[in-house]
C-alpha cells in the first residue's frame, strides 16, 4: 500500500503505521494490519477522538464480573445466584488479581483441602470453580487445550447419611407443642415430601383434584402430588384463603428464616434431649422412608419427592430402601419358583 492509498492522517512508521492529527495533539501507533476490520475500527475511533479500548486485564476480578453479566448466570434461580455470589466473592478475595490461565489443578485441590473442616462448602467451591473456568475458556481467558483444571477434583464424602428422619417420639412431642403455623409446615413437608422452600410457596390455588400442582424451585420440575389421607384431613380443618398456605397474621408470605426460627423455638421447649438435632428438611427423609415402607419402588418414590436420581434416593431412603427393594425382589423369585414347581 503506497502513501497515497493510506487513509487521511495515517503515515508509515517503523514497519507499522501511525495516526497523526497535530491540530488535536493526537499521535498514536496503529499495530493492526492496514485494511483489516480491526484497523478501520481503531481508525474510526481516532477520527472521533476516542482512544482504542484498553484490553481487559485477565484476572479473576474481570472473570467474575464477566460471568455475572453472562446469560448463564442470569438464567439461574435466585437462591443459586445468591450462593454463587457468596462463593465467588471468596474466590475474588484470595485470587482476584491472578490470571486464570495460570491456575492449575493442584491450586484448586489445595483450595479444596484448605476448607476441609466444612466439607459441603469446600465441595461447593470446586463446583463454582468449574463454572468459572468454563466461562474463562468461553471469553478467551484460557485456551481449549488447557482443559478445565477444576474438573476431576475428588470431593469430600458426606460424613453421615445426611438429614436425619424424625423419630416417632420426637414427632409426637413436636405435634403437641407446635404453633398452628409450625404444625402446618410440618404436615406439608411430611405429606408432600417437598423441600421447605417449595412448601412455603404452596398456594391454596395449587390444591386441585385432591392433589398439589407445583413446580419445584430447585429442579424446575413440574409435579402433581396426590394428598395423603392425613394431609387431606388436616387441610380440611383449616380456613381456606387466597394466596399462600403458610402466611403471617396478615396473610402475607413468610421467609424461610422466620419459619426456621419458629421451629427452633418449639424444639427448644421440648423435653427430648436431641430435639434440636432434627431439622425441618429431615421430614423429607421421613416421607421418602414411608413411601418405601409402603412398598413403592424408586420410580414411584421419585414421582412424589421429585428426586432426580437414584443416588439421592439411596441417601434419603437409607437401608429401608435396600431392604424393601430386596424383599420385593426375593418375593418375585419365590413366586417364580413356585410357579415352575406347580404341575
């Protein structure tokens, strides 16, 4: 390209070209290939008196900000957004100025081990790092061949079978002391097998055809759950209003925190020495166990509780699940053997 073919204000300079506009005091080296889209973009900016945008510094601070602006983040449930922000704030505090491309698997492994005293939080940190490092590749902070260094980190195993089901003596004492609202929450959790968050969103309008029509908040899974006789009888004794089933004295929705405090206050008055150990979410495990004791298989249990996989059912059903399924399997074998022996 000759000098005459260069655009106005552009001159050759040491193998590159320079934009010089003395009247405005502008002299800028242009490293883009002349005639390329990047060149014309830079040139037009200089004509308007606007400098080229500064390249984004590749660090976790910039990565996290970019992720919060992404469609993937915007599509998350409010609770998940809140959790991600909390854990990403922790990552920003310790690695904010670090280049994601320099993070290797052993760094994330060490981060995981450093939080071993809180296994659930440590595992969640790894999950968040998988999300962040995947986003880093999408926006060009890392290359595809680097892979995702957060994948494959061995997670801590749960130290117990998780939420404990409420024993009969704890249930009996709680039922005798519970406030009307706490008792309603208790009956809904036990009767539907749903998470407390979904129970608090249940409305009278959701009760149709002797069952609940609802969509789980965590899984976004639509469910229709028939009422048990016990839950149906309990609801018939309540005043039916517009809106939510669980409300404050003015008929307004209540928060999880409010209900958690109310449940704890009731358990604090109980004589059972271990009453405080049993959490509201444990009632979901009670419901799961009752379904297995009633002879339900995995698919039938999932149709009520909304569990997405068998692994979670193993935790919630425990040994009861194994015993009931094994009993049904052996009964089927015995039935087949009897049929074969018949003349």
